[in-house]
């Protein structure tokens, strides 16, 4: 696996991975970690959606020996359409459901996704929310408030930003920071970048820092600094 070749993207992904290592584990003992895989399914994202269908299996493969993962696919598209699958523990089933979704033009519904994650984690702990998107067309203050609530619940948001939209980038960084998560841009032409990021978050969600430290490859070796330090660190 390789990091994106574009210098600023490579540095941002490395920074994201370094920061991830400092987070405490959040998986309840004895059961798979629950993760929400949130995606923008508006029209501009069809090529990236297709690529994500091919790399999402890495999340399950990376965690099968450390407690496993249960993933719910949540997406928005079209005119106020929002859907979420049950929590799935089979990569093939998640891929099948993803491949059945066609992207459809519409405005972003990131707030709806954040509120969905908040409702889910209130009912039963969600280890992390992953969001993959390229645009933001909403009120930033409302997004930040919802992100802060997720942070208070211990559900970090990991935002993977496709493209270079500065408005989206600013909002995505704030969502990640306020939730206690992390932000990383990635090159849509490089599926390895998204694959590496998804693997890292999945391993963290399933097994925490210790499991992540055992993850082979360049990503695991470069993890350390973007996320908040664990409570009590340095005392």
C-alpha cells in the first residue's frame, strides 16, 4: 500500500494517521465494534462511490482477528433522501448493498448524518463515524454543534475529504476537531489512499491503539499526533 503521491495530500494523510494513535479504545468488550460508514451519494461522487465499493472490504479483513467490526452504511442523495443499513459483519453483503446504490444529484445532508450517528450512539455505543465527501452546502454552526455532541458521547468523526473545495475543507476540519476525530484529504484517483485510511480507522475502532501499533505497513508506523491525547496522559 502506498500513500498518495501529491505532497500536501501525503503529509495530511500521514498527519491523520499519526494523530489516530493517541485515541483511547472505545469498543465494548466481547462484541464487534460498531462503525458508521457515511457517504455523500450525490451525483458528483459516483466514480468515488464505485472505488469505495472495491476497498471497503479492507475494514473487515483488518479487524477479523481483533474482535471484528459491524458496519452500517449511511448515505444521502437526491431530494432529502437518507438511508442507513443494519450493522453488517460481512464484507460481501456490505459491498452488495453499496453496489446497488446509484448516486443522484442533490444537496448535502451532513447534519442529518451527524444526527443519525448521535441517535445511534445514544442507543448503543458507536465506536466511530467515517464520512467520505467532497462538498458542504449547510450551516456550519449546526454541523459543529452536532459534532461537539458526538464528541461528548465519545464517538469521533473521521472525515475523508475528496477534492480541494476550501469551504468543505474548513467545515470538515471543524467537524473532526470538535468530535475528537480527525480530518484527511485524499486523491480520488488513488484508491490506495482511501483503503489505507479505512483500514486504520477500522483497526482503531476494533482494537484501539495497541492493535493499531501492530498493523503492518507504512500507515501504522507513522501514526501519532492529530487526535486528542488520552485523558490523564502526561500526568
